[in-house]
C-alpha cells in the first residue's frame, strides 16, 4: 500500500511546478515562499532543540495558538517550528508575532523531500493537528526515532471506512503514533480500532481560544455598524455568497438600513465574489477599500482580510457559518458562539458535528436548507431578542479546562525532549 502511495505522490511531484503555477495565478501561493514546499528553505535552523507543530490550514493553526502562546513562556524551549499547507494560515501566524516561532510551508510528501525536511530541521518531537496524516513523513520520523503525536485528532466515519479497507496497513501505520489526543469520543474509538496504542479524549481544543486575536476596528466604522441592521455570513464558500446576496435583496424590502457582511473563507476569491454579487445589482464595498467608513448605499460589506472575523462578531449577533450549504462539511461555529451570536447553518456540518450538538442544546443554532429558509429564519431573528451570556460563559469554562488538560499532556512529553 505504501508503494502505491509513493507512486501517486511522485506523480503529484512531477506535475507540482504546473500545479504551483496555477495556484500562484489564483493567489493561493506565496510568490516568494512557494519553494519551501520543494524543500528550498527560507529560514536557517540555528542551534538548539526544535519542537515541531503542523496544521493544514487556518482552523488547525488557530486551535493551537493558545498552546504556542504558553510555550513561548517556557524558557526551556528556544525555537518552535510551525508548518502548514496554505497561504491563509501563514498570514494568521504572522499576525501573532510570536518570537520563538519559525513558519515554513509543509513539503510535498515524497520520500525524498520528507527526509530532506527532517534532516534540515531535526525536530526533537512532532505534533500533528486534527486529521493531518502523511505516510512518508511519518515513516521517516520513525526511522529517525522522532516521536509523532496527534493533537485534537479527528477521524470521520468516512475516513475510518477508507482506512479500514486496508486493515493490516492501517494498524501498522497508526501504531507509529506515540500519543493521540482525540477531539471526540467517536474519534477516540476510531483511532483505537485503527491501531493507535495510546489515545486520550480531553475534549475539542477548538473550544479554547487566544485572547490576543480580537482586533479593534475604527471608531467611525463602529458607529456605522451600530446604526445599521446587520447580519454576517462568515467562512463562506463558492455559491454561498450568491445565496446570501439574493436573501439580502428580499430582506431589504422589509428591513430598512440593512447591511450584510460577508467574510469569505478564502479572500483570494474576492474579485469573483464581487463579480457574482454585482449581477444582482448589489453594491459591494471591500473592507480594504475603506476600513473606516461604510458608504450609505452599500449592500454588502466584503471583508477581504484575514484574521478579523471576531472583530465583527461583536456587532453581528446573527451569523451564518459557511461551508454548510455545500458538501464541504461546514466551518467552526465556536468563534461566533463565543460572542453570543445566533448561528445559522446548512445541512452539511460533519466537520463539527459534536460542536453543533452542544450549541443546539444551548439553543444557539438554527438549521437552514436553502435561500428561502435562510430568509424566513433571518426575518424572525431580526425581530427577536436573545440572551446567550450563560452559554458564552459555559464555552469559556469548557475551553479553559480542555486547554489546561491538553497543555499538561504536551508538557509531559516535552520534559523528555527539551
């Protein structure tokens, strides 16, 4: 099975220049730093031991920020290597300005490149986040006697079924993990069945959050927001913005002074989103064009910047969380929930099913299936007052408890490595 994987990943490597070029044209790659994925490193290793954390994209990186902030204060740690796959996640890391952090893009997982990466950085131990599993990298880490751990591990039913098609290989492969901290009871059971020797369930780390992430927005912009009837569509994907635009048109007939804020999951789609919304004669204003004032004729305020979602949740008490009206599996609703927002979501929420179950019990979520149900739900929420302070406090307490337990487990491992 490993041989087949290596053949396939080598084919990807052969075509990687073309793939990367296309991604650069789509503004999905860093023009200067894309070579890191081919192991042309932009940073020197330096002396001392290095702890390595890897998360695929924004959500995974955000979930470990509180851990990284805590480790910053550990005098025994000189440097922390962070890797990720996406341009957006690299920009999130830059915003926190953590002194011990070095960020690099994760290499293409060929046997040669993964070994070159390990030989260059020589990490003392590795922590992978969520569902990041890379066969060649893991095999080479094992050969170098570098312990591999999984934080906030998530295994879906579909992923479990796929791995179970090759039971002998999966048990041999998953036994390589030193420790897995599962994000749910279901993931814990799946990881154990797949062959992980030590699995703990401490809770979903995404309940925890950093206090440094909320950015203050301009005072004039605050006044604009407070003077309007607003709702927000956050972490939206292709086609979802069009649905939100059409709902805005219907709502505007009944609710005057209405403003719809759209925060796309991938800001590089900004021009395509504007083009699509303009077909319905909607006036779209980009955040980057004026972050101090919203024009009086603006229908859609499009946030074309990373890492400022929370700044708007303070003012938008109604939030549709995207990736859920399409077969993507949904995005994390907890950020909006922490601000006491009423959360709308589509039927596709498998990525965060356990979190949505919790929020549903707290009466914070409403399921929609199309533009019509979105319209009726929003119309009802505009005329209803909700208080969710108790839920906000509950989320905070749960997050603090999960963070403390997770950090303690990581700290136990690090005592042997630093």
